[in-house]
């Protein structure tokens, strides 16, 4: 069965901050099954966000939140426990991939988070940007070193778009990750600039999503994230849903009407 389709709430952050319940209801009406939270808990508090997700009939796939390590760890865990998050997702910084030593120091923070989260019945997932793939040390990709050093309990959220920008083949990465890959961020566009790329609806850009998402792996969720757009956000989400669910790549709440008409 195809993985479920969700939305990273960064995509609708402005809309959700203006109308949380209404925005989540619109996502559910489009057919999306879940959301990965970002920037909402800080604005509304964990209880209201949890209740709004449930009221919309959506699943909380994961929470995009800093690693619970260091002095703020217990507060972060308390908040995400109240939210009902089972998986907490975050990244290391770009400069932490400047050398093998920097990677090792960064991983200490992630592994501490994995240990602390396990004590609350939660798990950590690592989300990449592009430096993990563009950086090499003696011919070895930084991402390979990262995976080797990470606690085995740390899951992976592959951002396929940034992996492509870093020079990687996301299908090959997913094949290598196997069951460890539980989430994938699905975005499309030119994959040229981290700071300036304008995203397009899924299937209208550079990424070969049919090949990527059909690769055997442990993916449970395909999470659409469209960070910068030149068209209406909900139109882009509708077209993305139609592409992914209409072609059987992702599982949604209903089959796209537009696809039925074309069939």
C-alpha cells in the first residue's frame, strides 16, 4: 500500500496562524491525511494544536522541532508530549558538515536527543538539507558518515529535493536507508538554490517522483512541503495531491475528481 499523504505546516504557516482550525479543515477537504507540525505550537500551544488536528480528522505524522538536547530538552519533551507527537524531526546546521570532526560533534547532540526521547516513548528523526550530500571527506559522502554515527534508534526523514540539490539520487538514498526512512519531504522545482528556489506543484518540476516514491523503503508518510510559491498555496496543494494520489504514488482520503474525469 502506498504511504499516506500529508502536509508540512510550514507550507500553510501564515494561513494557519490566522485560522488554525479552518486551515486544517481545508487540508482535510483536499484529501490530505496528516500534518507535520512546524511553527504552530509556539503560536497556539500544544493542546489547541493537538485538538485542532484531531477535529479536522487528520493524523499528526511528526513534529518538526529542535532536538531535545541540552538545557531545553525537558521543556521540549514536555511540549511535544502534550502535543501527542511520537516522532520529533530536526536537522544539523550546514556548518556541521564542514569536517568529519564537526559531524561527530553535531551527532552527539542528536544522539543525546534520541536517548532523552526514548525515555518518553518518543523517537527522533533526522531531516537533511543539501550539505549532507554535497560534502565529501576523502571521497566519502558526509551523509554516509552521519548515518554511521547516528544512534540506531534515529529514524530518517529524507528531503528528496535538497538531496537532489546536493547531487544525490533520492531513489538510491531511499533504497540504502530501507526501513529507517519513515518520512519523505515532497517538494518540486528547479533544485538549484537553497535560498531562492521557487517551488511548483508536485510533478511540475525537476524531481522524478514516480521513480523516487516507488523505490522499496520504510516510508509511512509522503509529506508535501512547498516553501516558496508564485501561485495560490491551496491551488498548489490541490495540484500536488492530484498528481501524487491520482497516479497511485501516495494514499489520500479520496481519488482526485479531475483524475477520474481524465480516465
